[in-house]
C-alpha cells in the first residue's frame, strides 16, 4: 500500500515537475535565508521527500529527519510558488513518515508525541493542564522562577517555556478592566449581522479566554449573535504538523459533528436548530486553528463518511477579520497615542489568506497611530512548539523579527494568533524591549469600550 507521502507526491507530480527552479521559494523560506542550505529550503526538502518515497533514501536517514524537522511549516513558499505546489500537505505527510519510523529525534520529540497523544486528545486532561498553567502564571510562581534565575539554571528551554506562559497574560488594561469579562452585549432586535458559531481553540480558550470574550463582544456590537458548541475539541493542527495525521483526523471528525448539531439558538425545534447551525459561519480568532479548519476537506478526503461534510465545514470557516469585513464594521473611539504595528500570522496569511482582513479591524479605531512593520509577512519562529524543539533556529528567526519591531518604534504589536503572540512577547521580554502584544480584536474591543458600547443599553444596529 502506498504511503501517505507517496500518494500526495503523486498527486502533486505535475506541479512539482512544472517547477521552473526560479528560487522564489528559497527567498521566502526563513530557514533557508538563515542557513543558506538548499536542504533547509522547500526545493531541497521536496527532493528528500521524493528520495524517501522512491526508496532511494530511508525514512530513518538523519538528513531526511533533520531537514524536515527544521521546517517551520509557515507555508510562505506556497504563496510565492508559480506552480502552486501544496507544500504544507507534503510536509505533514513527510512528518507522518518520520513518526512511523524508529525514534531518533531526541527526548523533546518523544515528549511532544506523548503529550499530543495522552493529553491533547483527552479534553478533561487538557483542561486540567491549562488550569495548572494558569495557576503557575497567575499565582506568580512562574514569575518567581524567572526572576530568581532558577528556571534558566534548570534549563534554558524551561526558561523560555515559562516566558511563553507569562506572555499569555493580559497586556492591555481597559477602562472597565474588572467588569468587562462579565459584560454581555445584546444584539439589537432586527439586526442584519446574523448569527455565527465560535471555534474557541484549545490554547486560546486555555490561556487567552479574554480574546474569545472580546471576539463575542465585538461581533455583538456589529449585530452578530454568537454560539459556541460545548463539545468542540482541539483543531488538530499540532498533531498534523507533528505528523500524527490519524489523531488530527479524529479531532476533525469530532469538530465536524459538534458544529453540525449545535443547538445554541433554541428555542426552535431541534431539527430546525440542526439545519440552521449546519450552515452558520464558524468564526476563529487564531490563524493556526483557522488554517487547520479550512484544510479538513483535504485531511478527510479518503473518509467516505466525512469527506463531503468536511468540505462543507471548511467552507464555513472565517477568521474574525473576514467575518467583520463581510458583515460590516462599526467605528469605535480613540484608544491612545501609543504607536501600534501589526504582524501577520503565517497561517492566517498563507493558510486562510486573511491577513489583510485581520489588519482591517484596526482601521475602525479612530486616530490610531499605526506604523508599518517590515517583514510583517515573515514567520516569527514560533510555529506551534517549534520554538521549544528547534530553539537555535527559532531564536535566529525571532531575532530578525524583533529587530524590525524595534526599528518600527511600536510600543504595541497586534497579531492574530496565540502562538505568534507568545513567541514575540517572550522574545521581547528576553531582549528587554518595551513592547505589549495583543490580538487585533482586543484593540477593537478596547475601542468599543471607550465608545460606550458596553454600557447598560445595547448598541444601536449598524448604520443607525
């Protein structure tokens, strides 16, 4: 039976053979730019994949595993490729080959595999893990370990992991900071913004619940009522990127079922509720999750029971920026003079193709002192848990990002993905930069708070 990598290579054969060796993918690849090694660029990695698929190279070969592991999976090469090669799909299949091979990747990868299989696939355990993480963050224990240098003494990797955790704490105090979490904004009667379902995301829900709450409030101000199925699970992105495609498929099926039968807008007949929710937009506020959700059609293409449902599910997925762009966006109030810049999540940009829609949220904030960021479309080096597994190369990619941020003069950086948020904020803290990192919807939420949309009276319908 042909391997997943062999099958996908065969499907992409015409596009790969159409490659004109223009080198655009090399200049777009952050790891190639740093190392200058052809094997650390898309062309070289595809060559290694073909060698394994054709059994000219063993999947246990150090060169294959090393250079595939060193890929960030940012998919910038897809955007610039004139042949349209779907490199992200090839990368996941290549990592599935590595995962099926005898382990030669070190303790970090073994730990990742254990956590993904035995924690991430079990919602109760995952909630407990995030609860413990929040306790470490909010109790000051993580801060103490960092401040005293104990974390670095134990391991530089542990120090950076705790910095990532600390960086998930709120960075933007609002006028009603203590009260906003409990605010429920009513959608006006007769509003045309419609209804939508929110994909909460595991990391976002576990460490950035405020972003989900801000998303719901912002949508309500723009006349969109939001529900959120309780039985949704992780999107599967971490599993797919690690090569554990079977676990990713398991999670995808659970999410398709959860969003197909959601009944949050009762009272209506149950059958009507199912029919209604099966066609509602599914809103995400994390680029990594969104890119995974829109790929469910490909992920489940060989599953006869879910193939068609996966395609329909993916068509419903929208980033919060895309949803607001489609339904209309109310202006808020000024939020202050601090210079603000925007860094585009790789998967939001190259996977969902929604980088500009996310940026447009900032356009609804009057008098915003916006400063462009050079290289805003280049990866920050986070890439899920890449920053903990390939810390040297990740650090070099991050250093380039931080250099451009410092040159911009920005004091606040907005980005549409939790992983990017933590990576940049942690790096800024290590570099002793004066920088606050947040989601664009948090800035818009703050602007709406300043405009008085969260007072006791519900906001007027858009256009009033």
